[in-house]
C-alpha cells in the first residue's frame, strides 16, 4: 500500500487524470455492452466507430436499369452493382475476356479487331454507366427479333432432297400393293425385307444384310412383316395358308405359328403382347402371343366380304383403325373384348390401303384412296372430313411425320412418286415436294426409328431411302427452362 502510494505520488498529475478517465470510459462501455434494451445495437455501433461530425453524408448509389434504356434508378444502401446490358457490347466483351490468347502479338490483335468490329476495342467487359451518344453499334450485332425471323425463314425454306440417300436391290419382290413387305424395327434398328418366300434383314448401323428365314412351301410367299415395339420378335404373314409365324431375329429361330385366317394376311399391328392381323377373308383377329390359345377375339368388318387392307393403332393405343376394299374405315376400341366398331364411315369410293394416325394432332386420321386418288384428313372422334385434295395418282401408302404436321404419300400410276404434304392453318393441305425416283409404282413405305427417313419399295425391284422429314423437337426439362 505504501509502495503504490509512493509510485502514484511520483507520477505527474496529468497522467493520473488520463488513466482515470480511460478507466471510466472502459467501465462505461462494458456496462453498455452488458446492458440489453432496444437501443443496445445502436449504442454498440457508436462505441466501436466514432462518428466524425465533419464526415459527409453517404449518398445512395445510382444504378442503370437494363430495361429502361440506361435511365438511373435510385436504390437504398445495397452491397452490389448491376451492369447495364444495353451499354455492353457482347462481341467486344468476349474478346476482352480472352485478351492475351492471340499469338500474333498486340499489333496483330489490334488490326484484327479493327477489321472485325470496324473500330478499335476501347470498351470494358461490364459497363455500369450510360451508353455514349453517337457510338455506332458493330455491324455483327443481331437482335432477337432478327434471329427469330431468320429461324422462321429457315423452317419455311427447308430443302427436301430429290435424290435418295441409299439404294438397295430387291430382286424377286412381289408386285402387289396390298402387301406390306418392309418394316423398320425401332428397337433393333434393323430393316426387314420380304422377297417372295425369303425374309432378309438389313442392319442400319453396319449396312450388312443377312437372310433370316424362308417359308417351307415355295408357293407360299410372304405377304406382310411387322416388328414388335420392344424386342427382336418379327411377325411374318403368309399369302396362301393364312398363318402368321413369329421369328426371333436375335437368336435366329422360329418361335411359333399362329393360325386363324383362311386366306392371305395383308396387314399386322402390335399393341405390346397383342398382335392384330387383318386378312383377305374380311376378318380382324387379336392374338395374345404369350399363351397357347392365342386368339382373343375375332372382329368382323362392316362389309364382311371385303379384304382388310390396313390395321393401325393410334399413338396412345386407345383406338384401332381399319380399312378395306369397299372404302370403309372403321374405328374400334383397342380393347380386344369389344367386337363392334365405335364408328364407321366411307370416305372413298374404292379400296383404301393408305391409313395412318397423326402423332402430333390428337385423333387426326389420314386416308388415301387407291382408285379415287383422294387424300383426306378426318377427325376420328366425329368421322368428319377436315380437308381433302385430289393427288391425281393412286395412293398406296402414307405416313405422318413425328416432328411436324407433315405427311408423306406413295403413289402408283401415273406418277410413281413420293410426295410430301403439309397440314397448315385451317387444316389445309399443301404439297411441299414431289420426288420421282422410282421407275415403277411404289408398293409400300416405312419410317426410320428417328422419324426422319422414309424407306420405299417399288415394283422396279429397288428399295430407296429418303430423308424427307425434320428432326423431332426435344422437350425441354424444367431445369433447363429455369436456367435459361
């Protein structure tokens, strides 16, 4: 105690007063930090940073609006700066981001930039202020409206080739337009071709053709072929005994034989494990290929004596459409238990083999007459004819595009051509192309798995590949839309 008194007495009075005042300030600040209340946060800020009365008041920042043409927008106190996109030159910004990549030196880069942009590059990657008045925009700039217009012109002026991409020989092909002699597998990517009594396959990947099988009786020719949707099983219809053979192309062996028709099998269509066949005897049979007693139901057309030319399922497999020699089209429920058609109508005056559902327009059904040469589009739910056009040639087959409201038709006498049509606004048909590549009538047509290439077989014993349709539009996911 005596030592501390002596030490304090030796200390000057001014220093002792400063120590006491600092001690008081520390004590008061500690009390304020410990004390609660509504104004604790304000006092705490004042204690850590002394406010200089001469310091100027902080002004709110000014931002350039990217949508208001560079007009300033006053905001409160914020922590970041938004660039003005209209004041930025994207082409120049890309060059500035890659500055130093050019291997020709600075002078070469300056000369190159002057040639491309018609001026020296004196910009920034991000511009925060207004655009300078009188600054010319670079000639390579393309607005969004111009880009959309160019894209629309490209779609309208799509060029359909007049020359086949590939030609295969098909000797001894049966010259009968009622036969369905080719079919492209969507699962195995193989083309099945029936030449008289022998079945061949052509691999689209390797381009190699192989012989799959032959019928036992040489007089019994193959009248129709059809691949299952998922798998390597191929259905083969005969022209004499009315039987259908199932063949596994991957294993190279026969699976079973299905009977039921009394005459040739003209057409076949798959619905998972149900195989639907139509014959010359005027009947439509549903076969369940999984069981021994395969006949599930037998359907009679309106004109029972007329040969069934085509049977085809709708894209959602809810309806089955059929056509026959009398020109009658029947709409059936896809369930095999229903034995009567929902609707039936006669849009043509003669045989109808060309029959196809639209994959892009719900319940749109296109038909083509062989004798009357009429191409018509109907609403299957009401049987109303939406549009029709006289092609001037026998229509043997038709297929819809998977990407747009377009369809292709194959013809016999007198044109022997392949035509592409567009179904535009108001459901009006417009001819886009008339391709003349075959020397004789076209018998049948099928599409590739991607829906772009049409394959035709003709009585001139050739098979030709035509890339006539555009690529299907891929649906955008929610994540992609959110990012963009």
